[in-house]
């Protein structure tokens, strides 16, 4: 058996006026996804456990069969692993975004999708102002960076367990003063860092150039997603399958590393609609000859929704259908007969109307060997909700996908 998971990140949505009252999934021309939905089973699954934040770290961990209530220790340690940062079990890790704040209001969580080179220069200049030898900053991809607090390695250090931080993509258009770090005494350290970055970046040459080009400036750093290194059982130990991950996002690459999957390099892959969708599809097809299960994660629908751009989100879904789902489906049929299954689903809703994640149960489809529903319908949020298959605990869907109805 061969298994493929395709994650169009944040593809689920609410109806929007720009699409004549339809969702992007309803508006998209996606014949391959709809064919799989008609041939297989569709339903909904709750990927955000009660009391937890709706984010790709929790939702993708759940989607891949790991209960976040047991395994999730924070988002940042997952991303640090993808960057190859060696962590001591005592270390605390933060995700650090470069953001755009105008008149004390969060305008953009990505500083206008700032380039990695620009981000690196800003971060390096900011790091030179920190007088804390136990705080280390690591540049990542675009606006995504990492900070590691090593102060607890000697047994005494900062304890961030009661700290509250907020993902910047959850607060577009809102005053940042409501969401500054709060909790232990160390929260002031982080708030001071945010303020200091604002002073440093205000007249930085990178931002002067960006503004001259009509681009959003990177006005501040924004630390969040703190946690310590998780201890996760390997996927092969749990399910007996050797896996690989295709993604442009360090978060998914980090999860893959902790569960023992290989990350496959795909030239031309980005987090946005300029990604090389066809390359992702072809690399997945090639990987199936070596691996039992291959996951293809595509971030573009999520980023489009965060930008309140339903047209680009729809176009991203169509490209995923034509250049990823379609070719993979054809390759499975031609190379593996009936010995295959596909799971296609977003990790969470990302709404174009408010630019935020939504913990509403997401639609999924499973097609392939011995997987057929009673009603043939295209893949939409509404059709999934009308089905008779609803999974209350997201981490339980993986076992159903792998072995449900198989004899």
C-alpha cells in the first residue's frame, strides 16, 4: 500500500462576497479533488482540541495522528528543529516574527512577506543590541525567525511556563497593547525587546528602501509560540510506515523531523502562490517509490486568506488540484493499481473575511482502496458537513485513513 496526504493549508473558509457568496473551495475549478471526493468518502474532523489554539502546529500535529494534548509543547521548538538548532531539554524556544505595526495596530504578521535576506539583516542588527548572553536569535525563512533562551541549562533560569503570548496572524487590525506578552516577570523583557526593535527599525535602511518601493516596513519583532523540545514517538514505530514530508514551511518540517520523516527538498517551493506546484507533485510521485507514505503541504491558500485575498486563495486551490492532486492520482492508479489511498484536507479554516484561523471542524476526503461513500458529491465545506462521517478527535483520523475498512 502507498499513502499520500495532501494539505492545502487553511483552504477551508466561510462564504465571501468577492466569490458571489461562495467559499474558495466552492468557487474553485478542481475536477481532480472533486473526482476523488465522489469516488471516496468525505466528512469533517476537529483538528483543534478544546481549550487549545487553532494553529498549524496543533492542527497538523493532530492531522498526522499525534494528540496535541500529549505531544504539543509549543510551536517554536518544532520550527527550531527544522532549522537544525540543537536544543537542550531545559531550553525555551520562541518564534519571532517580523511584523508591521502602524499607529500601535497590527497591520501584517509577515511584514509584507519580507525576503529572507532583508529579514536576516534586520535580525542581526537587532541581535547586536541585546545584552543577554543567554538569548540567541536565529534567522529563518522570510519573516519567520527563532529565539532560544538557554538560561535554564544550569538549573536556574527564566521560567516561561506561565507566559501568555499571541500569534500576530490572530490579531490583524487590532491594537497590539492588548496582546503584548504577559505573565511572569520576564514578560517585561520581551515587551522591552519589542519596543527596542521598533526604535531600531524605524529608520533602518531596509525599511527606508521598502517604503520607497511601496512595500510594508518591518517595524517590530514579535515573540510568541514559546515551548520546550517535545518527545514524540516515531511514525514508523506507531504505524509501521516510513514517511517523507514535502513543505516550504519550517513548522511542518520540524514535525516531520520529530516523528522520524525525511524532509524532501523541492527547488522552487515557497509558502506563497508563486510556488512551483508542479515540482511538488512530481517530487511526491518520485518519493512514493521509496517511501510508504508521503505528505505534501502547501501553504499558499493560508497566506492568501491572511491577506484577505479570496481570488488568490481560489487560484491556489485550483493550482493544487491541477498540478499536485491530479498528477499524483494518475501516478497512483498507473503504478500501484488499487493499493493506495489519498487523504486531502486543510489543517484548519483560514477566513478571508477576518484574516484569522477558525477552529471549526474541517472537511476531509479519503479515496482509494476500499474507501467509498454512499453519496457522490464534490468536495466543499457544506457537503462535508452534510455527510455521515464526523471525527471528533483529529488525531484519530490517521488510523482510519491507514487501516479503516481494510481487510
